[in-house]
C-alpha cells in the first residue's frame, strides 16, 4: 500500500535539490490530500512522565515491515491495564492491507471476553474487487493466535464497502449483512468541509487546527480508522498544537466521547488531557530504512 506512484517519485526527485524541510512543506501544500511519506509514527505516549512514578505513563510502539507499512501497535511498557487496545496488521502479495486485528494487551491467546470487555477479538478482512472500492468484512474471533489463519465469515457479520476518488480519499460508505437475499448496499456520501476535513460542524466545541493529520503518514491508518481529513480536530479552547518541522502534531488533546472517528489514537481516556506522538522523519526518501 505504500508504494509511490511515478508522479510522486518524480516530485521527490524534482524537490531533491531544495532543503529537506522546505521541500516537504511545499509538497504537502501542493498536494493537500496526498500521503506524507516523509515521516512515520514510532511511539505514542499517554500521560505526563514523572521520574518518581515512571509506571504512570502508557507507551505504545509501532513496528513496520520492509515496505514501510505498520505491522503492530503494541505496549512498550507492559504492566499497564490488561485491556489496553493493541493493533496488528497483515498484507497481501500486492502490499495491500488484508487483515487488521484489534485485540487487547495480554499476549497471544489472551481472552478479551474477560472484564472489562464483552467482545472477542475484532478482525477485519479487506478485499479489493476493483479500483476505487474496498470491502471490509468485520468478524469477531474467539480463539486462536493472531498469527494463525484468518477466521471465516459466519452468517450475520457486517460487511462495509468504501468508495474512493482518484486521489485515494474515501468519499462514500455502505454496509450490509452477510446473509442470503440481501438488497444491494446503498452508499452514503462522506461530507468534507472547504479545508478537506471530515465535516464536524455539528460539534460546536470542536475545530480543526493547522497541523497535518498523523494518519496521513500511512494509508493504513486512514483506512482502518476511516479518517482522511487533512488536519487534526481539537477543542475550540485547545492551545496551539505543537508540531515537528514537517507540520505533524507532537501533542494532541484527548477528545472525549470518541466522536472523531470511532477508533483513533486517543482511546486511552484514563490519560487525559493530552497524548504525545513521536516520529522518525527523513526527506525526501520517505519512511523506508530509517
């Protein structure tokens, strides 16, 4: 999923005679819906570090494969609450996301049906029937290791359909159920505002800041969280978002209620009011091999 098109490669070569940071900012400005392959997320930290109480923070690390796509997002400091969400990813021979597994910390085979969760593993299987369409089958999985075979869809599971424009941005969504004689799915458009961000105008206490959305560092984050906004949402009262030299946020507020979107990096509500993001950055070559 992270392969660069000839156009993007040409843009990188053209920009390579300029200072790295300026080149990256120019590229982002000229291609507002493009990926930001100059950086990749390496660590998330929840809670403020206190040298006297280092165990009071939660740290998650991201691992990547040789193609620069995420393989896992998991605890770096075990011993925190065992219900800490962890994410795992698989890819097909074309480097497309094939499996996305959402589980909880505790090791392979951990029974996530225990308190406080009442659901087993959530396992997404992705298919690519034709360009501009991705099918997402959402399964629950009670047993077996995460590196085992993918589960088989049982009758009644939800199947989502996502449509994309030529820029690779999700523009419509439909859902149906895996049952016989279902009517064709009906797509509903995804509304974006004038700045290219998902429309959140119904939330009067939320605004988008000027920082680049961290999900744009990889298409996988955008797909699994279904968020293709250009910028990141914050409270109207939030202070200016600190960023790195590429315009990516390094500290973000926890948004109560998980309204944007359903699953985002700020699940860990017991670590309000902020969480922190660290990146590895290198321009113009992008996230592979650094």
